[in-house]
């Protein structure tokens, strides 16, 4: 391990050449710096690999699928703490310090930042609010016993973080779940301790909202959550297409 309180950032990527330049510049300016950054590529066919290599990050190659990619990145991490960051999500400059401070509380098993959905032209306040309140109503609807234990469901654009050893102990993300793998992880990690949303923004791209429109996007987010809750896993990827 790189150190008892060191942080590895794991970034699953697939055809992210448009998003990566801003993320690379942002992570280079983090203070303090993470111990390492691992990008896990799922078979990109654009300029993603060239950007990753130029950034100097560790690069792994796996089959496509965020759960598969995240599991590979966490397994390869050399740090005690790991944060899973999407390529279109921009963290605050003190990200590493926030992670270390939060996980210093041993009662917290899994935590995340709070996403602010934003694009080059506007901030999507309605979807940002829906994203926040969904962390409450999703477990209330789908797993009420966990809701009454105080568990929140976190999602991929939240920049979730955890202790590597505990992630591996619960088996990580389900590689058979193409979407909502982070919700499954929340349920597993809740057995070990609190699942917490930290009141610090990460800025997440509004590219899906720009592509689909606000009403359709929020309907898709809701529908995918309900399908996941009732076990319709085979339909998830079809209902949540890639937007790059």
C-alpha cells in the first residue's frame, strides 16, 4: 500500500476523448495529490487511450462494463482508500483531503460527494435537486428496511469513495449489472457501516440532459431505478443508452 491514508482515484472510461482533457487538468491541480490515478479502459475506439497515456496515469484494459472496470481498478489500487470518479465529473481541489477526513470516521463504510449537474451554458438545478432527493426516496421505495436504518442510495456521478479492503470484502460491484452497479454496492456496504452523502459539490456534465431534454432525462433516471429495484436487470442497459 502507498500509505495508510493514501487515496487512489479509479476512473472507468469508454470513448471519453471529449471529457478527458478537462478532467486531466483538474486532477493535476488537486491539493493534496492522490497517491495514484488508475484509468480502466473498456475498449475505446476514439482518442481516449492516447490522452490517458499522455496524462501519465496507470492504464488498465478490460472488457466493457463499469462494474467490471471498477472492480479491476480497485483490485489494482495500492492505496487504503479509493474514489471512483467518472470522466465527466469534476471534483473540488481538496478532494483528497475530504475523502481522508470522511473515512477517518470508522463508522462510515461508503460516502460520496454531492453532484451539481452543469453544462457549458447552464446549471441544471431541477435535475440536481432530483438527484439529491433520489438518494432518499430510492431506498424508501425499493428497500424500505434500509431507508429506516438511515441508508442512502448513491450513484455513479456522486464520486463514491470507500476503504479498498472493505470493498473487496463485500465482493465489489456485480459484474453482471450493466447499470446501477453503484446502488447494489450501497446495499452491500451498508452492512459494514453508514452510507453518507458529503455536502461538497462535484460538477457533473449535463450531456444526457442536453441530449434527451430535462423531462425525458429525469423520467429515464426514475425508470431505470424502478427497473433495478424490481430485478429487471436485462433491460437496464437498453433503457440507459450511452451519451458521449
